[in-house]
């Protein structure tokens, strides 16, 4: 049992990076679809703004606790979603 707990503690960073990769990549299909169709009508503006605010908070938190997985994942997620927001605004003007 003790060995299992030690192994789990040694690999805990793996879970942080794994979660970071999955949650960050989850927004790539939406960005690609938005670019291909030049439409983002189905994406809620309020949801994007709230999400970006939350991700920015995660970036601040990750910086304060010096967590590389949290920082990397949320900076990339912020950029991807900011692009979706920018495209949503620009495509709605076309």
C-alpha cells in the first residue's frame, strides 16, 4: 500500500499534464470549425467572456502557486478561446 502511494505521488504531475492536454485540445475543433465555416453564431458570447475570465483566473492562480501544467494549459486555452471570440466578432460583421 505504501509503495502504491509513493508511486501515485511521483506520477501526480502526469495527471496535471494529461488533464492540461485534454482540456486544452478540446477547443481546437471549435476553432477549426469556426475558421472553416467563417461562422460562430452557435457560440455564446457571454459563455466565451465568462470562460476567458475564468481561464485568466486560472493563469493567475497557476502563476502564484508556480504550477507549470496549470499555466501552460490555461495560457494555450486562453489564446484558443480568445481567437474564437475574435473570429465570432469579426465574422458577425461580414
